[in-house]
């Protein structure tokens, strides 16, 4: 850990579940901040804008600056600009629209952008998206997460609906959030991968994606973690540990 410069931290399932922090997470983050390390919060959350997410985290008790949060929605916004998509159909929650800086408009669509938008995952809307793709539109997945943890248990995430459109059209989606390597490169912002650690509850999107770039991964047993997840990737996480708080204690003890 002697060369550690930045800690990338997942949010939902790692720091919090809906409006409650995971055990000891608030205090652990405060201890981590005393280690003179850069901290970046990397999340596939697409249900709300970065501003709304930041406000919610503050209410839970976390001391977080809004510019420390890097979301898959922001990565999608950058991708839309880079690819010069003029009128994408946005299958995202209304609370997330402000981050994309585009809005659903009538007329010919050149892409379909899919986030977590339960109200839009209905037959009529998906049929419209299906036809846009058949007519040459691009399929952009803000992420392809399989499921996430809510207070009432695991719930289907964006990936199932992206897969539906992929299956029906034969088109492979471009994924802009985790585990995309470009997403992690954007979060590192110039720091070398071997100078970073990723802490998250998703073995594929958080840990697998990070380790594909050379970032060491701590898998926490909160949120969506299921027994045996640590065996689903090769190489395995450097640590499979009880919680974010436990991961912080391990990191701090390693750099002393």
C-alpha cells in the first residue's frame, strides 16, 4: 500500500442502502479522510442526478463534496457529446435528466440511452425503442448492472432491460458506466491504476471492472454481495471483507 494515492468507493450497497448508511460507514469515511488520500465516489446509480444524490448523502451523514462523485450518468453525458448524438431517446428517470443535459424531444431519434427507469420499462416504450434501433439508432447502456439492493431486498437493475433490447435487435449495447475501463480511467483522472484501490459490493462491475485496469479491489459483504461472489472473477479480489468500515481499517493498518 506504500504507493496508494486514491481510493475509489462505490455508493449504493457499499456506503449506504437507500437512506441508511451501512454499519460504521460514516465514521470510517471520516477516518479515511485523515490519511491524505484522494477519494472518489464511483457509482452506476442512474435513478437521480448527482446533485440530488449528493444532497441525500449529506442527509444520511456523509461528508462528501459534490465534485467527488463520478456517476455513470456523467459518463453517458460525456459520451453523448463526444459521439455528437443529436436526439437520443432517453429511458432514464426524470430525476436524472439534468445530468445528461439533453431532453426527450419529438422527431427522429439517433440513439436509445437506457438507465434505471421503472416507469418507462413498459411494452409501448420498449417497442418504440426497439423500432428506433432497427432503424439504425445506437444502443447506449448507462450501465448493465444485473440487480441492486433495496431495503426490501434485491431488485432488477438496468441490465435486464438492456438485454431485452439486445436480444430483440441483435445489437450490442455500448456500456459507459462500470465495468467499462474508460469509466474507471475517467475516475482516476491521471492517477496510475496501481496507485488506486476500489471498494465495492458488486464483484463484476466494481471489482472485476477495476481489476481489468489494474486497480486493486476490495469486495465488501454488504449490499448485493452473495456468498461465493469472490469466486466469480479471476484474479479474485485482493480482499473479500465484511464491510466498508472493515476495508478502511485494513487499508489504514496497511499504510501506517
